[in-house]
C-alpha cells in the first residue's frame, strides 16, 4: 500500500487527500480498495498473533488492520502536504516497531510480510 501510494504523488493525493470530494461512486470504490488492503492486513495480523503464544487472544484483527492503515495513510498525507519525512522511507523503522509492539511482537517473532 505504501509503495503504491508513495511511488505516485498524484495517486496518493487522489486516494488520501482529495478523493472524498469526487462524489459517492469514488468514495465507494475507495472504500472497496481500502477494504481489500484491510482484509489482507487483518489476515497477516491473525497469522502473526497465532504464531506468538501468549499474545492477547482478544485482539480484533479487523480493527487493528484499519488502525494500521490509518497510521500509514496519515504518514503519507503528511509527506504529501509537507514533504516530511524525507525520504518517506525514513518513517518505516519507527512505524514497524510501533505496530509490532502493539501486537506484542518482537523482531524475533515477526512473521510474514507485516
């Protein structure tokens, strides 16, 4: 998701900043696309949580996935509007650490593409 949106500032701007002003059909399509990303992310979260014994079983992977996408989206919007962080990839180690710790994961327990 981050790669697709940051490789094209026009696409990122459309999806994350200006898209809501383009009418209901655009908003519906955007929700569909983001829903797919959320489902993929939720599956990865479920896999990671299942692989780590002792992680909170009450974690709602759907909610966590939307929170993750919101965090990534907010960083991309900040980058579009201010040019910071420069380069965008500078934010990734901190973002990964924050999101992994939120699942109770450590670098040695991270699985898959999370």
